[in-house]
């Protein structure tokens, strides 16, 4: 899935060892057994509404959630409803129609492109009426240059732009108006520069973007920290910074743009939302459920396998992120001429 650009994790062999270690630790502490020994699961049957077809990124994400919840005994069973169509509108409509007790046992998988489309007005008020429950992964935008580049910081990169804006190009692997372009534009705006003045070069494949970076065709590459870390790990590339409130546990050595005085934030999240007007008791139960999901061995193994960066945004904090994103995206897309 394009927007799952999450953190570098151990290799496959190390991942297997890590998972075994987790299972042993959980067995020793009794956490895994306690969930099953506590009696009935917190939710007998959970329904996950998936805005894409079977086998896609959202579908795989949903099934990883289901495997972890049922494996830990937190949920009795999971039903998957694949409802592709309308860029997520079909799934949103289905979730919005849920009523009664089913509101507390039905969730929709969603991710950052939903806030982009909401900012474009494609969902009306329907997306904003949903109840944010939890962002399970979060990949901050990162800016990458070759190690041999004279650009050693985000400040240097902006100075290079200022020296010759027409010759300066920044690349990404999403289309104009997509996630990488938005991340770069938000950083430009936060630095006091006009995002429309930035020459953004899109590439259809990440490999093509990296090749252009190496050849000097672009000055820097925007993307997720999860894809930047493996490149930086080769020693041939340097991460200048991430657009985040704080440094990421995925690599605490990477500075934030805020440390350079650039108040830009861009988090590529994937999470779950519930129906509108969710009763408080259901809201508390679901946010607690997904806090416990993060501790399960199956979920931690899925994160390692897929190189997902964990997010602990739940409830009101997750809702606040969605509100900020929709406001930021709407403003910047307007400046770029996409609205």
C-alpha cells in the first residue's frame, strides 16, 4: 500500500527471532494467557469495513488487525466487508448507515488519502462525522539527499532553492498533489516560501526517483521515513529531517524540521474509524481495545514484517490530527491550484 511507508525494522531472519522473543516474553509474563483466561472476549464479533478489494493494502492491514485481535483472545471473530468504490466513499456511506449496537462493533480502515480527498470536498461532511478511534501506524515525511551532497541540513536545502529556484527540483514518488508533493509543499510554506514556486518532479516508481537523486536530476527526495531509512542504512544517503512534532523512535538520530524552525507536520497514518455519534462507552472500549492490540505478539510481528512505524494516537488525539491535516491539505492544495 502506497501510504504504508513505515519504519525500517530488522531483516526477515531477525524479525523471526524477534517474534519468537516476543512470544517467549509474553508467555513468561502471562500476558497472552491472561487475555484468554479472562473469559469472554471484549467483543464477540468485530466487523471491519475495508475501502478496497481483497488482497489490497487496506485489506491486508485489516486482516493483520483481525489475526492479532483473535489470536490474543481480545475478539471472538472478525468479519471483513470489502467495499471498494468512490475513493472510499462507498465504505464511508456504509459505516455512516450503521446504527444501534452495531456501532460499537463496526470499524472502517482508513489512511491519509482519506484526509486528502476530504480536503478536496469529495466526501461532503460524511468523513468528518465519523468517530476517530486509533491511528495504528504513522510514517512522517522525510527528506533525503546523497551522502556526497553539499547539502547537509534542511537549512542548506532551502538555501539551495533560494539560490536558483528555477534550477531546483525536488522529487517524489506520488503524482502532483499527492502525499510527497503535499509534504514538500507544507515544508515550503512553513519555511515562509511559496509552495507554488517549488518545482516538484514526480516519478512513477521509487527506484526511478532514487536514480534521479543519485544522478543529480533532483536536489532531494521527499517520501516516508520508512522508505528513507533503508536507503540511509546503505551509507549512500542522508536524511535531512522529518516533518514531525518530535523525533521518531524508528531513528531518534534524525532531526525534525521544527528543530530548524520549520513548523511543518506530515504524518502518513493508517487506522480505524467508527460510525458517527458513537456512544461514549463504545468509544472507550474501542480505544482501549486498540491500545491492547499494539501489545499483541501477532501485531508486533506484522509491524516488523511490513516495516510499519507504530502510532499511539487514539481517540481525541487522533481526531485532532485529522482536523489539522484536512485544514492544512485544503489550504495548500488551494495554493497549488488543485481545488
